[in-house]
């Protein structure tokens, strides 16, 4: 067997010192084969397309190399010297954290049983010896494409690939928001998006990704919807056997967002212990899967969003000061709908057109009197609430202004609201309590009616006390 240390060092140095004119894909490739002549041939052929090419003769050397270097593609003979086969080696490497590794198995002419087993392995690609280097490159290209499709399907089944919508509005706050978006979108810096519930924080984060030029996926995750016990595994993934029930290794959302954008929505809901681990990832650009002892580099732009006032959360000890400073490189505050009332008619017509097409019902005309009433309303649920109102009006065939009349029984006039800011709190309180009564006290149903999260309803009730309204249920 070749000397492990000297052999690996030579190959690593050779990979890094290739001609500067050769395109650097940023990917590393590992060849594991008993035949030194074939390894040499593959090394010379692959260095034209890959910046780092490693090669070893058996599974033991491959395991040792995997502890020190990260590689993206494995080319392994099905039958290797020793007890471990190429199939077993690929599965071992995936179990220790090589989640997204592409695998190409190579096989001799008489190796029929191994070839059948390779074809039955998930994500397997098989080449029969001898083969031209062009065929190998074509298989690798096809494997990459298949991997991208797998990631997109995974995100789609999670509901993580929402339809791209346009940010609607021409008010001055929206123009300023677009100015900032266009300026910071191409930059890799972390962005903190703040604003009330329903102001469109996820839509803005998606716009930042779409305009960034990043080729990876856009992966939003709601920190408030994941239990603290599962959050680390969701974000960083886990290895096989990392905890009870971990029957196989699993990629985390950071891995899915590699080369793209990860939105951490409701970042204020993240537990303190997890905040410390996130801070380390942001500083080192690497993470460690649950149960793993090897760092995995990641190139994901992180965007955080919250409807909380994080400086207050820091003062209360619920949010780490160092993480707040690390996230708050650029803050993008989204205005509530009441600060951009001139956009309400345009938004209402925009949603009317969308939902009439989706529901297959005729669109409604919005008379000037109805639009004026919509503009007078303060929309505590912001754009999300307006969207829900328009959808409901089309379903029931009633003007959207009817909803405003029902949900704002105080009928406070504009002058009273302007002269007495506390009346805004009264309107919001009346609005939420009315929704609770309409839902027979069910907070989840009331939140759905309002177009806000259940936690928002619960937090407001806690602020006001439980003396008013029906006793809320789950």
C-alpha cells in the first residue's frame, strides 16, 4: 500500500497548484480505486475541471482523508482491497455527515452482482470499465443536476418554495424600501428585517434573494414554529444514531441554503442556547451536525426577520446582545399599512385580480366610497389582513368594506384617531377581541381571521389582561 501521509500530501498540493487559468469549481473530488494506473489517469483528466483532486487506494485511506478534508464527489470502485466495499464506504461517509456527496461507482466487466447492488443504491451512478473521461464528466454533471432537483423537491414538499410575488406600492415609504433593497441585495452581508406582523417581511427577504444573483436555494424557516428540542437538528442536520430515532443521517436547512439564502423568520423566538450556536455559525461560516465532530463549511446568506423590538428583548435578557449586533449589520424596517395608506387601493385591486383568477370567480368593482373606507381603517394585521379580507369578500360575494364595518365597531373618526394616538390601541384591541368573539374564544381561529400568528393574539391578550372578552381557548 502506498504511504498514506506522503501520498495524500502530494495529491493535495498538486490539486491546489494547478494552472491558474483552469476554472476553479470550488468542488473537491475523491477517487478510491485499487488500480494506480487508473487513478493516475482519472487525476490528470479531472484536474482540468476540478481544483482539488484526491486519490487513495482503499477505504481506510478514504476514511482518514475524510477527517481532514471536505470533498463533494466520490468515485469509488465497487470492490476495494480489504473488507469494505465501495458501496459500504459511500454509506459510511454519508452517515458521518457527507449528506450532499455525489457518488459515481465504477465496476469491472465481470462484476455483475456489484453492479446490480450499485444500481439499487439511492443516488447511485454506475460506469463500467473501461470508460472515457468525457463519459465520467457527463455522469458527474447529471448527478449534480439530479441533486439540485432533489433539494428543490424537498423544499417544495415543506412548502418552502412560495410563488414569487411583487411588492406592490408607490408610496414614499415603499420607494425608500426599494432603494435599500436594490442597494444591499447583491451584497453578502446579513440583513435584519423588522416590522409588524403582516407587513411582508418574507416577501422582502425573497426579493433580496432574487436580486442577489445567488444560485443556491431560498430557504425560509419559522423559528417560532420549531420546538427548541428539534431546532438544532432542523438547522444543522444530524448524523445516524445522533439521538433516539435518528435511523439515518439528515441534512439541515443550512445545507439546503448553501450558495443561497436562509431566512430565519421570527428570530426573536429562538431559544438562548440556540442563539449562541447561530452566532458561532455566522462568525465561522461553518456548522457541526448533531452528533458530528467535523465542521462543515457553508456559504449561505442569512436574513433574520422579527416583529419584536430586539433592543428591548436584549434588555430583558431574552436575546443575546452579541447576536443582535451580528445580525443588525443592515436593518430594513417595513412600514405598517397605516403609514402607507395611499397604497391600499392598489393592493386591494392587486389581490382582487389574483384571487379572482385562483378561485375562478368574477372580480369585484371597488367603488371610491369602499376604497375610502378601506383607507380609513388601521389594519392591525397589515397587508396579510387586507389580503385575507379580499379573498373572503370574493368567496362570499360581499364588498370588503363590510368586513371593516364589522371589525371596527368603535367607528372612531380620523380626527379622533389623529389627535389621540391611544385610540389606535383601542382600535387594535377592539379588532382582536371582535375576532375572538367571532371565533367563540378560539385563539387559533381568531389568528386565522386576523391574518396574524397565534402567538401575536396570545401576547396581546397577556398585555391587556384576561378580564375582557370570552375566555380564550386553544
